[in-house]
């Protein structure tokens, strides 16, 4: 496995990027790295899911407790239906109790809020997820803030956001997508990112901003870029770590990537491709994967990278919520 470690850990220091390489990269110069490691989020998520199942079984045997996840979906958005189905399936595979509440596209706000209030006080439910985006007539902030912080397994409540940004994560729920990205980054670079430059592309509340907080907490030097950033390519080129969360297919080109960088592609974009004269639709990320592999040390694929990790982090948060509810250490 390609790995960067800090100075003093036995690798060779590359003066230009202040990174130490070990293992198979030790004798390579940055420009020599023609093929990056594919970061297999799907395999990691499957492994984590198996561990969560074991812990769930132990919780049931030792404390008679089954984690419960409620998923609320409003409307008919096809992508949301797929995400919700996958979340429910994974929850059941982990041994959780799970329930899905499907409301009509034109559901009244007061009915959504009443459902959330009922779930807030339901002892069988430890985690509540409201699938976004919501239909336009619903106030997203009002609805996400209605979930009590100790069941907010998506980490969108202001209490959880405040704990994350102030560095008090011991009893906070961190948003699932950046939490999953962070695990993959730490697998490659270790838990202390001191001296590394991290560039986050996108400043949304669910990905970009919490991602920046997590990277900062791990001592990276963090730059958050967005649609108003000047000369984005030049800024991205400074990144030892690049996290792209934009929603624009293949926007990040290979020559934007610093040699040896770790690249995490959060984007999910549906594009049309022609195969044997037939038009098909397929998913692609925000990063041009083939090009990025020419200079990066490691890149997440789309699909099979961040997506499965997001779902498993939801399970990890729900298990944690159940343990908190039972007064057990998380
Ligand atoms: P968003 O639309 O809320 O935010 C997009 C961000 O990109 C904004 O901050 C905007 O300033 C920035 N941006 C837009 N155009 C830009 C440009 N030309 N240059 C630089 N920055 C630009 O999106 P989001 O909810 O953060 O999601 C981003 C992407 O990640 C989407 O493709 C979404 O589907 C995907 N996503 C994937 C997962 C997962 O589990 N894999 C989870 C959440 C989101």
C-alpha cells in the first residue's frame, strides 16, 4: 500500500512537498507515479459493516438493546429512493431495527414536523434521517433542526455542527460523508496530518464545511474553495489532500493534482455515454479519475469510493446513538 508518513518514521523526505514516503513509493520521485492506488471504499465499508453487525449482536446479547433507525423520505425523487433503499438494506444487514416513512411530495410541513416529533420520543428509534433534498415548499432548516441532537445521526443539527467546529466530537454526530472521507484519508496518511495542505472543493453544509473542520482538527492546513474561487486549478495543485464535492462531472483534471496527492472524490454525476452505438447513463465523479491516477498516490473511484462509506458511517452513528441512549460508552 502506498503510504505517506511523517518525518522520522523511516521514509525518505521529498523536499518539495515535505512528505515522507515509505514502502513501495520509497524509491519513486513524484513524477514517476504513473498509476495511483484505487481507494476501495466499497471493501472498507463492507468490512466496517461486518464489525458493526458483531457489535450490534453483542449489544443485543449483553444489554437487550437493538439499534433503531428511522428514515423519512418525502416525494418521489428517484436518486433519493435508491439511497433510502440502500440505507434500509444496510441497516437490516447490520442487525438494526429499521423503519421507513414515505410521505407524499405535497406533504404539509406540520405533518412532517409531527412525524419527526413522534420519532424523537420513540424509544425504539435511536437515529433519525430525513433524506434530502426536500420538496421546495418545505423549509429544510426547520425540518433538519427538528430532529433532537442525540438522534441526529446525519450530524446536521446546530448542536452537532457546533461541537464539530469547536473540536468537541467525543459525543457529537459528524456528518456521514465527510466522516467516511476522513477515515479513508487517515488510512493513507495516518491520524496526524500536520504539515500537509488539504484543499476542499465545495463549501456545502453537508460536505465541504464539515470536511474542512475534520481536516483542521487532524492538523492539516486547510483551504476551502468554491464557485467564486479564482484560479481553482492553481489552488488545488497545492493540495497534498484534495476533496472534491462539487457536482460537476470530471471537473478536476489530472494536471490540477500535485504528484503524490491523496484524492477523495465525493461527486456523484450521471452522464450519458455511447457504448456500441447505444446511449447509456453512468455515474461519474467530480475528478477525472484516469487523469488523476497519473499523478496522485491514491484516488477514490466513483462509484465504489465515498458512497458506500457514507452509508456505513450512518450505521456507525446509529450504533453510537443507541449506546449513548443506554448510557454505555460509545
Ligand atoms: P452543493 O450543491 O450543496 O455544493 C456544491 C459546492 O460546489 C458549492 O459550495 C459550490 O460553491 C461549489 N461549486 C460549484 N461550482 C463550482 C466550481 N465551478 N468550482 C468550484 N466550486 C464550485 O453540493 P453537495 O451537497 O456538497 O454535493 C456535492 C457533490 O457530492 C454532488 O455531486 C453530490 O451528489 C455529491 N454527494 C455525494 C455523497 C456521497 O455519499 N458520495 C454525499 C453527499 C453529496
